[in-house]
């Protein structure tokens, strides 16, 4: 059973546009929600993360919006650039003292057209 | 600074052959270590995690096993590979008592 559901599977956006990726989770015990960016053939790189006590977090052109009551969170990429073309994964985890286990979405392939 | 290494980068193996993938971490002590598998077009599936030497937890029952002989070393093994073992294997580390996980460059495994 997939604990984090991610959509869309892929999206195409023009340069300068906004890319929006959505994720939903079921387990209310999750307390950490990171987003990763992955280029072909490379390992995922942490992009931005949020905790449930915050409704929004922004880092440069990347913003996470978090809706605790709806158990949903999303990534917004503002002013999308061709270099942003990559696969993006959302994840959720529950910290258990020694570490955590990431439950990952299925990924969204973003293509930014020049 | 901390760095994570994986090798080999690419591996092509026949069905039924053994497997050994290695992951090492530098610049940190007592890391939590993780093995994930990524099938083509799919998300990450956690396979194993370790909070210390000799301590391995399995998330998915299968023909794979993991070992942690050193604090900085995590090994993924199989005695007999299956076609379904093909995929992109990622090692990750996280600081003790910390939530963020950092991924290595990955190993592309193709079982023929």
C-alpha cells in the first residue's frame, strides 16, 4: 500500500511558467515532508523540506505548501527554467528517535520547454 | 563535509549470479544507512536500513540481504539474482537523530 500518492506523473511547462506537483498522505503520524530533485542517472538531491507546524516554506523559486487538515502538500516551481527539467519526488516520514524511513511518491517528470 | 560513494556505477549480471553492491560514507560517524531500489518510472522502495554496525532492518522480504561490517560501510547482496532485481539501487545516509537523508550516486543493475 502506497502511503504517499503523487500527481501528476509528468508535466510540461514553458520557460517562465509555474510547475505544480501535488502529494497526499494518509498517516497522520508523519512529521517530516521533503522534496527531492533527480536528474537522469543521478541520485536524488534534497530540494526543500517542511514540517507540519508550518503551512508554507519558500527557498528561492521553490515553495512547499502544506495543508495538514487535508493531508496534502505541494511543490511550486516559480519561473521554471530548462535546467529545472528533472524528476521530483515527494516523501513523508515519521521520526522515531534514531532516524526515519522515507515513504516516497512515485515521482513527477517535469519538462521545461525553452 | 560528508560524502557518500557507491560502486560499481553500472553492473550487468546474468540471472542466478551473485551480487554485491557497496556503499561507503565519509565525514560522519554513526550514520543511519539505507538501501533503496528505484524501478524504471517508479518511486523509491526502501529495502533495508541500519542504525549501527550489525543492525539491519528489512522492509521488503526478497532474495536480497544487507550487511554493515563497518560504521561507514553498507553492503547489499544476493546469492542468486532474478530478472526482477534489475533497477537503480540507491544508498542514503542520515545523521543520528536527524531526519534528512542524503542519497549516493546510485548503481544501475541490469539482470539478463
